[in-house]
C-alpha cells in the first residue's frame, strides 16, 4: 500500500489550471446570468484566479481564450500574472463566433474563410510567444448539418492542412493539444468528433501534437478511463479539460455528476505515468448560477480528492488479485481506495503548506467577494452576452 507520506508528497506537486472564462458571466443557450463583482478585464480575471491559488496552493496557471482575453500587450499581462504568483497557461483559440464561420473555419469550403481561421491560429501562437505559454488548445465547431452539405473527406484534408501549418509554426518547446467533441453545434457530422480522429491527426503531425480529453464530450456510457489508458500507453495524452455533465457538454463542476468516474480516470493517470507535467490538468467550466470563485475552488478540491484516492489504491494487492483471477478481491481493493475519506489527509497537506485546511471557508472569510462587488462597478463585465 502507498504510504500516506508518499501520497501527500505527490499531491504537493499537482497543478490544476483554471480557465479565464470561468470567472466571467455564462449561462445556457437561452440566457446568460450576470453576477455582481464579475471581472471586466483579463487582469481582473487573473486577480480572481490568484484567490483560487492563494487558498488551494494548487492552481498556479490560468488558461486564456483569444479574443475573449485580448489585450494590447500580452507580455505585460504575463507580468501581471507573475506579480500575483501565477503564470499564463494554455492559449485557447476561437474560430467559432464569427459569421464567416457559418460553414466551418479551417474546414470551410471557402478558401478565404480558411485563410482567416488559420491566421487566427497563428495569432494565438504569437500570443504564446509573448506569454511564455507551452500549450495551444484547439477546438473546432466545424461540421455539417445535412447529408451532402459538404464532402466529408475533403473537410478532413482541409483540417489536416491547417493543423500541419500551425504545427510547423510551433516553437521547439510548444505543443498543440487537439480537443474533440461528439457534437455541438454540428448535427450531422462533426469534423473532430472523437478521440480517434484527434489521435489520427496528432499521430501524423508528430510529437508536439497531443490529444486533450474533455470529460464532458462523450456519448453516454463511454468508458473515458479506457481512452485515457490507451492514449497514455501511446504517449499521446496531452491534457484534460475537467468538468461534469448530466446530459451533454454541461461544463459543470468537476466531480459533481460522477465523482467515481473522476476517480477511475485519475487512477489510470497514476497507473499510466500521467501524473506529471507532461499531462496538463485543466478545468473547462462555466459557473452559471453559483458564485464563481468558490465553485472553482471546490472543483480544484474535487480533482485533488479524486487524485488522492487514486494514489491510495494498493497496487500490489490489486495486481495479486488480478493475476489470481480474483474478480471480487480486485474490485474490493479498488473500492477500498475510492471509499477512503481523504479529506483529513488533504487538510494535512494544506496545513503543511501553510494553507488553511478548508479553502472554501478561508475564501469566505477573506472578504474578497465583498470587495469585488464594491469595487467592480461600471464597465462591461466579461462573458458572452445576456
């Protein structure tokens, strides 16, 4: 059995990236719900992200979304982050919110639209150069709504051409993370609908192209931990977008819908050697009705708890039961770890790091929520409309 001291030591190395857009206003297709104190600028988003890291000690980087986080001087924004004890993390591209992309972006049948989309992707690499970011995350809403609308194979060729151009532009220490999505918004075909499509493109591109697994982007009943195990085995798992879903891409708090699934995923991460800086642990969440900063703190804690339980799995006993064909015994070892109450252990980890054992309560006492409500008056709140 893994010693608690070893588990605690491993947990102190875990870094969970928070997304800038989680601090802004969000909602459903029908309504965006505004909250008081929401950031108005990328700098204010970083200010809020610093509170998450302050109370968890585990969220040192913040993902940006371009153009949602567009500024005149990205180097200055990175310096602002450093002054808060943070770093700029993954740069996310946006080729889905302009009228030109009605028939797709890099897969569009219109060469002018494809050039525009590719130009934006190259701009995002420029941002990476300025911020010192390692990862470029790509998600494409490209697809078709009707049979015959466009040629499926031609669209894959266009996608491959664009990805190859971006790959060639990457610096030696930069990576491309290609996300996949079962649907949304395309109804008939989606151009990157599953891990296999993403993997195929990344495999052809080379070692700087990796697959990112979003835990909300799969068909019901999909065994996500199998995908994780396979991608780790192939050296192609670049990172996660952690969230929960009850129906589709709900982007709810990590571990909210199925904490057992999150544990199973994290076990495969630990088992497959993915508990390392080579795999980016990112949140991809929208907090529509709950206070944003406490929700993000809770999400970080949920990932930490799932990780702690995964680290506690008695691998020696598990392997022995597996090799003996002891089905119930193997499952019992697995379930013993999941049913462990790791909250006291994590409280010890935080206390040893000089943090409050209860990050949510510590944030509530800090007065930050009241401060931002009082100070952030006027201006345009971050978000995507109301």
